[in-house]
C-alpha cells in the first residue's frame, strides 16, 4: 500500500486546513481587505501561490521565529526560500542597515562597503572581480548578456530541473542537446523566440553536454552546481569539473549559479571544491535579506566589460549592464555585515551540524516506519527524499516533490508552530536556529508520520 495515498492524506489535510483557518482569522480578514488593492491580496503572487493554505500576514520576528498578526509564532525552516538565512532581527545587520539608512541609502555612486563585500566574496569564492545587481535573476540576465557579447554566439545551455529566476530564456522546456526540436516556453507570457536559443540537457550527463556544445554555437553554459529547486540533486564527483573543461574547450563560457549553494558552505561549492568558472552568480541570503544580486568575473571578462561600457558619455554602445538601484549603499552595507560578521566559517560549521541533526532525526522517523525513503543532507538543508536512493537526475528528484504530502505537511506543521520550506526545496536551518528548533521540527514530523501511518 502506498504510504502517501490520497485516501489517507485527504481527511488529515481537511482537518488541518480547518484548524489553520480557525487560527488565522485576522490574516483572513486582512487578506479580504487587501484583495481590494492587490491581486489575491498579496504584493507578489508567490506569497499566496506557494502554499495551499491562505497566506498569513506577518507582524515581526526574532532569531529563527516570526509571528503573524493573529499572534501565532512559527520556527522558520523556509528562510524566505533562502533569502533570509541571517534570521530575524540580527543586531549586527540591523545596526549596519540603520547606520547606512541614517547616512544615505542610495547615491548611484560606489560606497566603501562595495570594496569590502567584493574582497570578502573574492576571498571565499576565488572569483576576483565583482559586479552587483538587485536580484539573482538580474545577475543571471547580465551573465548571459556578457557571454553573448564575448563569444558573439546566441545559444545558452541549461540543465533540466534548473531554476535561475524569471528570465525569458531560462523559462524554457524541451530543446534537447541534439537541437532537433527547439526549446519552448515553460510558462505563459514568455516569448517563443526567446526560448528558441535555450538548450536543455540532463544534469550529471557529460555526453549530453558534449552533444549540445558540438555545433560550436553556445555562448554560455549556466548551471546550478547542485539542483536545489526540484528537491535536491548533488553533482557526481568530477561532473562540474568536466563540464567546465568541456565548455571552455568548445569556446563557450561556464557560469555557476550559486544563489542557493553559497548558503550551504563557506564560499559555496566553488570555494569548497575549488571549482573553476568564468562567471559566478549570487543572490538571496548573502544580502542579509535585502534585495541584492552579484556576479563574479575572471580578470579577462572584467577587462572585457570595462572596455565595452555602455553609458551616456561613452562614444559607442557597449554591453547593457546595470540598473539605477543596483549595488546601492544599503544592500552592500547589509552584505558586508552578513559576510564579515554572520556567515563566518564557524557559523557555517554550526549550521552544517544543525543540518546533520535535522537529517539524522528524519532518518530515525523513516526507519521507525520502515519507509523506502531517506533524509536529504546537504549542509544546513535536509528534507524527505521519497526514494530509497538520492536522485542523480531531475526525473528522479521530482518524485520527492509530492504535492499532497507537502500541502498536508506545511499546514500540519504551521498549526504546530513551524513554517516548512516550499515544496520544491527542503527545510533548512538559518544562522539563527538552535538545536531546540531542529528537535521541534523532528518531533512534529514524527507526529505527522505516525498519524499518516494510522490513518
Ligand atoms: C539557483 C537560483 N538562481 C536564481 C534565482 C532567482 O533569484 P531571485 O528570485 O531572487 O532573483 C533563484 C531563486 O529561487 C535560484 O534558486
């Protein structure tokens, strides 16, 4: 019998959803008012679309916990999808941001923090030159543009199961390595012409990558060093090194998108494994919760964009890079505090230990029920892997993205003071979490799995 069959999960979910509604009357009423001003009552659609229960309106937070306007508290294992790994109300970050805000948030000129942040990123990742944007998506857009300008080619190779932000060319499906059928939009409103230049290949498959590169028309290979947006796929040993070598040999640039994986280890995977890349894109957590993206460049590419600047005083059009608020003083003050004082090597070791504690606890629950599952473990990140072995491909990984189990789990945990990660990710500890927080997550998950088993 399927442990997660609908007939078991549905009655539990109905009970939990009713309880969720009963616990959040002010959020519900507020959302009704907000619907008069914003679609579905939220400022950004993900805030309701990510959850099967209604969104809660936030009152504030402290450490690993936030409160909603009904007075419910939640230990947060979603971390705003890794954009808030610092936790709530961190005093060091708060002081840095308040100090900057009091002096001036934005000048469209470099602040001294820009040098400190670039030096810190260079030291931990090995990428020597840095540019800043407002988001990771924007960093990826500029990475693609630089690669096209540099190689004078158009195609971009991506990996099935990836997520690089809401960028037209990356919102592509199909379009396999042999080029027989062009990639097409994976969602509404995306131009078919934009996705036609995307090639999707399988993660951990160097043969497919070689086929995609063989025509000599690829500008950029853009890859998350571990797929983190379809549950979790870790790279085979040597895969990333081989992919980089093969890409450069084919005259294309190789970009690692460490928007998520920078949070997993000090210096991300590039720092941990000493990987090579032409461009390294970042975002989310390293900005201490303030919107910020960045990309690291080799000296050769740094020189290239320097030579091809685009602006009002340069005679010829260059590469269109930048945005009015990119690299502003406030975001870089937050990033400096985060990098220098929060995300230290010791802190990364501590969250890795907490992540292992989380995975160990989930493995105990899984073993107690004899389930053919295991716990994901990747630094601070864990979660239920719903297959007996860890996935190597998107097709295997997506089996752990189980909507009915997730909807029940998120609602059940919320009713017991825990905010779980979004369905495509996994619970992750922030720099503010404690052993007690982790133990509470395990305890509530144990109750949930016991209830499913006896349903
Ligand atoms: C690997 C990766 N790159 C880029 C992005 C885009 O980040 P943002 O939405 O902050 O621009 C995401 C978001 O989930 C991501 O996971």
